[in-house]
C-alpha cells in the first residue's frame, strides 16, 4: 500500500475526531451555562418578590 494514502486517511480521521471533540465541548459548556442561568433567574425573581414585600410593608 502507498504510505502517503495511509497518512492522508489518518490525518483526515484525526481532524474529524478533533472537530467532533470541540463540538462536544461547546455543546457541554452551553448546557452548563444554561443550568447556571436557571439559578440566576430564580435569584433575581426572589429578589424582586422580596423588594415588593418590603415596599408593601413600608420598609423600602
């Protein structure tokens, strides 16, 4: 077999694997950011509810 063909196929396969790994990392990071945003949104909502309660009570 021709050694250059083997090297070309190996290089192409390794490039595809690297691209797939990078895509998986990007998807995972976006998922983690989405999880963190849920907690931030809950904190903001609770903070607003607390401020409304304080306004009704005349504290704020």
